[in-house]
C-alpha cells in the first residue's frame, strides 16, 4: 500500500485534510474573527500540554487549531497488514525514551504511559545480530570499540561546555577520540547504529556538545531504557487522554481540519488567518509548528521575522526518520524470533537499509509477521521520493543478501509514511547542528510580542524527544497564564541580536531553557 503522504493517508481514513497554501489576508473581516485569550497552533504533545497547563492555571478561554482531523501531531499511527491480519503500527514517535531511576525524577511521558496504561515493551539493544552482503557476520566488536571511544567524546563535550570552548561536529569529536571508521562498511554500520539511529543525522552534521547534552539529560538523568509502544489505541492515546481532562466531546475550542496560512502578531495581540476564510483574534498565541514547517514558509508572518529570529530557525535542523513496514506470512518467518534487531552493513552506501526490527516475537506483536526497517536523513529523502515498488525491491534485495534468497518470501503487506513531504511536518524531529550556540538556539525559542513558540525543537536539553515538547508546552502555558491572571504584559523572553561564537557557563540557565544539569547520572549509575 503506497502512502505518498500522511495527510492523504489520513484522508483515506476519513480525516479530511486539505493541502496547505499561503493565502492573502484580503477578504477577511476582522469584526467576524473569533475572539479568544489564547490561540494554540497545533494539537500535538506541546499544544495539548500547553492547553492543559492553561486550564490548570484557570485560563480556559482558548482555541486549539489543528491542521489534521485528529490530535496527536507527529505521534501518529495506522492499521497495517493483510486482510484479517492487521495491527496498529506507529508511523512517527514510537518509544518512551528514558523512564526513571530512583531517587531521580521520572520522565513525564513515562508517567503518562502508566496513567493511560499504554502497552509497551523494553527494547533490548543487546539483542542484535549483524550482517553484511554475504549474510550473517559478527562485527559487534566494532560496536564495543565505538562505545569505548564514545566515552572520550562525552568527556570532551563536558569540557566544551564548562570551559566555554568552541563546539565542533560529532565527527571531529569522534576522530579526536580515535574512532575513524573510514570506508569500512561494518564500522560505518556500527556508527550508524550508535549515532544516526538516534539523531536522524550523521555525526558530520551533529553538534558534539549538544548531542551529548541531549543524550545525557534523558538517558543519564532518567534511565537508559527505551520502551517500544505498540498499543492498539495508538501511542497518541496519552495525548488524547490528556486532552479529555479539559476538553468535552465535540468541544468547540478544538478546531480540527483548520489550516493556518497567515499570522499577524504584535505587542498587543495575534491574529490567525485560515485557509477556509476564518480568522481568530487572540490576546496571545502559542505556535507549536515544527522547525520544518517554519523553514518551508508554508505559513506567512506579518511582520516578517527579524533577522535574529529567522537565523535561529534556519540554523536548526529537521531530521527525517522513516520506518518501512513489511508483513510476511506468519508461518514463513525467516529471522531469529529471539532477536529484536538486525544490523546490515552495505558494501557501498552508508545507512542503506541498515537496521531491521522484528515485531513478531514474545512481548511484542507475536504472530504478526511484521518486520520493519528504519532509514534516516538522505536515505529517507530518497525512499520518500520514490514509489513503493522501487523501495520494496531494494529492501527485499537487502533481506535476501542477509538471509538467503531461498529463505525470504515476498511480503503480503508493505507500507511506509513520507514525513519529509508532509506540509504540516516536513520531517520527524529536530537535530542540533555543530557550531550552533545556546544563544542561537534561544533565538529559536524566544517570543515575538505576544506570539510564543513551543515544541520539541525549542527544548534546549530535550530537543527531538516527546518530553522536550511536553516541558516546552508546559512552560509557555505557565508563562502566559501568569500574565493573564496578573493582568500584566508578558515580558520578552531572552534573545540575542548579537551572537557570540561560544556561550559562557553563566548563560546555561532557565532564561535560556537550561533547567536541568546535563551532568546528572541517576540513570547511568542505576
């Protein structure tokens, strides 16, 4: 089944989602605009958390504007499989990453997973078999070698932060730590498994300092566990459950299938113009658009963003993480059902269909026959721009190299999303580029008058993670609610019109989104 884009796919499911295109504000009558205290743009994790935060602070006059026909944002799922053999699979976010290690704090997404009883299983990354074009070939010693050199990379990143040194690419940091995969396909595959699989970008395009910060604040603060969610309701059940605590059925404050085209903002309010001709006048607005949406100019802003803001947006990265699902006859399983992950080292191209994961095993969707492969970055762009049959043929060729031509049957179902082509996402999650300072990222976070920003990308320490979106939505809601309840104007958040090449340790504070120490080690020690 071909899914050219998730919007079209949701439409097939009965969720009417028109294509976005910027339109002029001409023809709108300001006197007919809906009036509200706060407009929340987007009903993903950040948007719904922000709405809950407003409600908890006695601000209930708000509107939530959502492009799609359902809430959840990039936490999206579908039904996949042959007739009478279908299962719920996640198209986007799929794991609770970092849980809890007493006496440390608990990841709020894990708290919500427990609250809403999401079905999940621990992903055991030690349950791994490795392959090359000739079949099974054990190169796990290279993974161990990478992890040894990674420890040096971590220590070096700590010095960069505390001593106000120039950031560098993770590739440079790894080379300095003596990890140099060169053209060795198995070393490249090991590196992909350890880095690209998490960040959706290669080491060359990732910050050493903030890549390590991002990993440590989640997996060292909470725990090193990644729990795979495979709930029949979908992972977004926790978002819907949260929304149900303050939204009634058919609540008029939730505007689904509403496509924003223009936003006017000032120090006194925000007006949102929609493709259907409607508009909203709000005292405040919270924009939870992805970095991909902001970078692709599908929504226009009046006035245009100042240069410091635009630079903060354009400097950050939007990664793409594509899961390609295959279903095989359950009685013709050709992989080891006691193994979770299968790593492939292509002899020519780094990151070419590199990691397969089995869902047909105990504790997951046993009996499903589902096997999926993940690609990221340039490989994602390639597969998302080609047709299903081309991709299927490429994946099957790899599987038959790995397991033997005679052992691998044709799949009975095949499907994958195309996140990089979605006009309401343009990718999966953000990544921090090398040389991007804390100050520059703060410019991405900072408000413009009464227009505020929140989402996983605005999270200094948890960018790319669901809990990053949670914390950012929560924080902005509290900030705006305080202003409303006190009857005062919100002050401008920290911004930097003059940027510096490095950031002094004194600026790693709450004003710049730095709320937790990246040196906490509850999860590491546990």
